[in-house]
C-alpha cells in the first residue's frame, strides 16, 4: 500500500525509478556474454593429449592411456573419464563436477601426470594439458590459401606468424592449425643399394642419430675473458645430410646418398584442409581454428578476430 500511495501522491518518484531500471538494464544487457549455456552450467573439462608417432592403437592404449588413467583416477570431483587411443595419439578427457574450479582441476591433473612422465615411452612427446569447457568447439575457422606457395610453406608461415598473432587476441583460448604439414627431411632407402654395400637399416639410423648432435664441450677461462665451447655436429642443410658417412672401408666411404634418396617433404601425408571456392582445386590451403576461452563471449571474440583478420 505504501508504494501505491507514494506513486499516486508523487508520480515523479516511480518515473525516476523506472528510468533508473531501464538504464541499468541496458547497461547490463551489453555486458552479458552470448553463449549456448551460462558458464555456471558448463562442467569443467581437462584434456590430456600425448602424441606417440608410429605406434599402433593397442600399444598407445597399453603404454600411455592406461598409465595416465590409473594416476588421474583419484583426482577430486571427477564425473567421468573418456579416452581415445588411436594410431600415434592418446586423448583423455576428464569431466569434473560443476562445483570444481577449472584452473584448480587442471593444476591437479598436471601435477598427477607429471609424476608418471618418466614411465611413458621415450619416443612419446610430452603430455599436453588443455583446459576447456563442455562442448568445447571452434568459434570460427579461418583459411589461408595461395596459388603459388606449397602447403608446406603455408603451414610454416601460419605456425611461425599467425598462431602467435591470433593468440594475443582477447579471450582466445587455443589456436588449432588444420591441415598442417610440417617440413621434414625424408630419406628413401634403396634396399638393393643397401644390400650391395652390406648395410642394414639399423646402421643407417644409428649413423643419423650419432651425427646430429650439439653438445657442450666445457669452457676456456683466461684473465680477461671466458669462452664457452660447444660441439656442434647438427645438420645445417640437405647437402650435409647427403654426404653423411655411413660406413668406411679400406678403399672408400659409403655415404647416405649412395644408398638413399634424400628430399624435403611433409612429416605426414595424411593431413589436408580444403577450402570450398571456385578456385579450390588450384589453391593450397591451411586452416586456423579459433577456440574461445572458457566463459568468453563467442560473439565478441568473433568480432575481435575479424578486426585482426581484416586489419579493422
């Protein structure tokens, strides 16, 4: 009754309060993040990814996935664990209760995984711990195309310059390069030439490993100067690899180019990225997948990425 009487006796008061509510509502409206679900309803998810090249799925499951699952199983607040063991990669997703802080969960998983790093195969890469929210998908994809550059050159340019550039954009959580074909030296060994020189694959591999090293060799101390000495035997170019001595005999030296063809090429031929345009068949393309940071507005992130992309 008090509010009704006050509004009748002093009509200016409710008008002022209504105006304040409208202004406050408009201010809050532009600050609200636009997302599929509010951040409070998205359970935190931590992903552990380990790359183990050339290993089959059963080996990855036995030597990596099961070991990591055993050690992270006791983490606080775990709701469920989903793992995928495929050729060359192990991916484990740990979903936590909504009451668990994402940063705390990631730190807990990182600490537990660090304990068993030495138990993983030496050839496996270091585990990657990624923080994400449920339904973690790319906010947008950008394509980088060229009719003159090769896919190797495009991938190298994207990894060197674009990943760091877009990672600096506000609310970007992760950058994924789609269709990345990393540059490598490919050695195609001829079995007939190998047998003719009485060599095995293991001997060639051991020579490659032994020669490509860079080691500290101590220091030289003088009265006015100290020098650090390094033993650098790493490969400088493809020519030095071709002339690598594999076997020495009384009359000659068998070099790598005598038993193999050496060339630049991608690490893997199994990755590609396609751009659906009229000239797509004549273009080499790589993609940049932009992931939003947990709790960020995807609409605002898309605007910031477009500004960065078009120089606006």
